[in-house]
C-alpha cells in the first residue's frame, strides 16, 4: 500500500478527534474560564506566589518512556563494560550474573561529541541540542512506584502530578484548550494518578487523549476506547450553547446551596471548556491537511513510527497553541529478555519522530521557549538477565533535556565505570522536578498548596535546581 493510502486510512474525522478527549469532561476546566462564571471562586490563572525568577520556558513536552530504557545501550557509553564483558559484577551488585557489554555500537556525534548509540541515527544528528543527565537515580526499582514518583514526586501517597502543578502554577495561555494534556498514557503503573490533580482543584488534572490509529496495515485501534464527546452533530453550536447555558444555570442554583469544595463550579468550567474545545482540538489532531514532507519527517505513514510520530506532531501543535504541559507516552521498554531485538524496535519507534519534533520546534522558533524532556522511571543493569536481557537499576540511569534554558550539547553527571550507580552530578527525582519548575519560572519551594493542615509541594521537603545544566 502507498504511503498516501496509509495516511488517508489513519485520518481522524472531527467526531473521532473529539472522541479522543478521554479524561472525562466532568473533570476538565480551566482557571481562565472562571471570569466567565460569575459567582464562583475557582483557581487563580496562576499561582503567583510560586514565581521565583524570569521563566526561560513557557511550556514542557515530556517524552515519557514507560518500562525503564537501558541507559548503557542508549546514552551512557561504557568502554570498561566492554572490557569486562562476561565477568562477574562487583559483589555488592549481585551474584550469579555476568556483565554484558552493549551489543550496540556507540559513536560521538556533533560538535559536542556526545556519545550516542547506533539505535538513534536520527536523534544523533540533534546531539548539539541535547543535554544528557547521566547521573539520575531514584528510590525504588519497581515500575509502578518509580513511575508514580517520576510523575508526582511521591510513591507512597496520592499526590498531584507534575503537569497538574505546572497548570496550578502558571494557569492557561489558551482558554479554548486544557493547559495539561497527556497523549496515550498507560492504564497501568499508576494509571490516572500519573496525570491526576489529587488534592489540587480538579481542573488542574490532565486531559487524556488517545491518538487513534486506523491503518489498513495493522487494523489497530486504541485498546481503551475514548469516551463519547458532548458534541451533538444534530444540533448547531448555538443550540448546544443554549443547552450548556441551561445546565450552567441549574448548577449555579445548586452551588448556592453549598459548594465548599468547588466541585459544581469545576463541572461548569468543564462543560464550557469542552464546548470551546470543539473549535480548536479537532484541527490539532487532524493530520489530513499536513504536508507530505512534514508527515514523512515525523514518520507518519510508516509502520514502525506512525503512532509515536502522530503523538509528537500533536504535541508540537498543542505547544504552539499554548498548552503548558504535554506528555507523550511510549511503553514497551521493559527489556528483561530479547533486548537485542526489542530495544531496537522501541528505539526505532521514537528516533525519527523525536528528531523531527526537535527540528520542527527549532525551525518554528518554539524550541527556545519549550523545554523538551525525555526519560523513563529508572535504568537497567550492566549485568545480563538470562542471556539477552537486563534487570532493573534505580541507582543510576540517563534522561535528557533540550530547548529553553538548557545548556545544549552537554553531558552532566556520570555513573561508575560499569554503569551501575550514579557517582558524579547525582540528580534525584526531586532535583529533576525542581529544575523543570525553575525553567518555567516557578520556585519549587514556594509553589505550595495547603491541604489537611499543611503545605505540600511537588518536591516534598528536598530537591535542588541542577545549575550545571542551565544555559
């Protein structure tokens, strides 16, 4: 089948695009809509008390790799591991296993000379835009807990997600779109908790959008069908507006009798936002009018890259329209076995789309005000698991950043000579969060919310901004 036929087969209709908004309209809302709803005290457009300095970034695109990518096979080159291939690891790192050198070749790229695996031929061309954080570490080597901690800063209790804190801190830049969107988030490893608002007002939680794919090559669809949208194709927008006005009036009467937690106000805001989204969201999700050249750059229409390419292009469009926090999700990184083949498949799926995203953001002028972050919940062991896999490693791993406020073409921190443990430039999850907030102009220590008698923050009681990565 031709590439053009594949693209046409995967085209989203207006109705299908709106059906992709699957977080539930009952919890959607924007602080910016509050002005249109007299009589309700809702969240501020932004938590002004959290502003600590001039913002370098206006928004974040978080490329979330669920399953823990192997750092020693992707961005953390370890020549000593090659020399030690087949030997027993140091005693403190486990018995009964053997060290396994990466089966993939590393080379230096760009003027910066960053070492990047052969698994990323397209992204390697963007080396001079990347800042590799090679000293990451986290507390728990279990997927669910580490994933929740990566998103919320706490794996033990339900806490607001990073995107919800960003929304709470900065408000919205476009009243017709949610400030926080998550594309194809997994239903496991914490599920909705990873984009929830917890005790923050419900309008701050993320909007889940499932990017459907209907390709004649695969016959695949989103396995978790999105909920039906509120749009009624049998009624005009004016008629729908009158319906919503009636619902709003009834809810306002209900709120007069008591709405201490703001739930009724949030529902009213949610329906207003859902109505307004009909004017902008379908166009942002529809690739039918995108040029062939751009579609090919993102890998849309290619079997291996189509799904993630669509997410990256959608993220770019949402960023341009003022969405504050956009999470792009890709699972399948839990390579306990068959790593040679499966890791290559995972990297191929994201390599071309991410390179195109960075290039597109740069050409459009958006990269200088957009922070792009890539990473998973932890890394993997330098020792083999079985004959062709790696185990969990929370002691040391790699993430990277690019764009607004980041020193490009640099490497910060390091693991030991084998890749087991972060030993230089150690970066905890809270340090990582503090730095992201800092680049958005938010002070992680003062961006707080009082709940149950105490002030809470994304970074709990720790976290330091990573000054060494800042431009």
